[in-house]
C-alpha cells in the first residue's frame, strides 16, 4: 500500500489562528474566522484529498478554563482531539508564553506522536523577536518541530502541509475521496449565521446565541432556509432584532451572500429569534445543539 491517511488535530489558545490555518489547508471556509475569542465551538473536520493521501484536519475550540456547561463540552472536543490524532499541531502566536490549561500542555510535551508547533502571526514581529520565540518554544516543547508561519498571509503553510504528508501513516482513506468535511449542510448554515452575529454584535450577545436551521430545502436553482436564532434573555432578543428589524435583516443579508458563494446557488433565508433561558447550562439543550455527545 502506498496510500497515506491520518488525523491531524489542531489545538491552541483562543484566537491564535487555528481556523485560518485549517481553511488555508482545505481551501474552503469551513471554520468561522473573527477577531473574537471562542469563535469555534465544535470540532470541525476538513478533508484534503490527493491521489495517494487523505489528510483529515480537525479544528478545535480554543483552550479555556470552562465557566459553564457549554464550555465544559467545548473542552471535551479538545480532549477527544488528543485521543485519535496521528499528528498533533500545537498552534501559538508571537508573544504567547503558555497554554491556558496545564493538563493539556502536559499531554503535548509527552505526546507519542509527531508534534508540529506552529508559531503563527510572524508578520507582526521582527527577526529578533522571532529568534527569541523560536528559542523559547524549543526549550518549552522539546519534542516538537517548530515552523514559523503566517496563516493569514499564507507564509510557510505549504511547507507545513508537505511535512504533514511526509509524517502520515500508510492507510486507506477514512472518508470518500470527494469528501470535504464530516458536517452536514445545516451545520454550515448555522455557523455562517453565527459568524455574522459575532461580527455585528458586541459584549455578551454573540456568546449567548445558538443557531438551529429548522428547514433546508434544495431545488435545482435555489435553496430555501429557515433558521432560528436562540438567545437567553428578552433583552438579547430585542438587540438581535434591532430597530424595526434592521439589525436582523443585516445579519440575514450578509449570511445569504456568504451561503450563495458556499453552495453556488441562490439562497432564500428567513431568520427568527426565540428566547430559551440559560440554554448554555441546560444539558438537554446542549445535546440538541451537538454538544455533550
């Protein structure tokens, strides 16, 4: 057998560029990218296929100390990333000094699999700072290969991917060779809407929101979508809707534009807002939304 395949799992603190890196590898926007922390809530697989390889990339939530049940579930996605990885990518950014969880860090430095430490956002540093950071991480994670990169500027990304292919174990593909991800269409509708809320609203609002796509009907030329925006309080509902519905309409227009690019079809989207008090601490609701699995 000359075919290689394996799971390459990306971990790191919030907002270090994990989603940007995965999207750069896959060539599609599978993961939300915003400047706000805790953007990724689920473990999202992106699949890159070649004639003789299949790389299964896993973008995970940024590592945090959980404050409520939903964040506990998010960290369980990170724990599972250690269990099935063939290659571990530990992503840090210039100036960073530690992981926000000692237990996870201990797993990295004692990993029995290849570890690639990607020092991201080097476009924001100078040569002296870069050399200091490489030296720091060489001592901190001696079992890792270190690659300075800029995921946003696509610097050294191809070199990292080439190294991944070298390290992959011999294996038949785990997924069909035309697969791009393990997630259904509705997941990407939900994530696109949530991204627009992250961009357009501030403070606690984006973190109190969950999206449920209740209808997804695909015809030859158009996809008709009906999605529910779940919030925790009545005041949040009013803010999401905005004066005369203007804020909600803007979210819908921006989401529709991105979804038309993603699916390559005309999109008709209807958005509704509903209050579900304290859903982030409700085990049944979290299970419904794909957490606590």
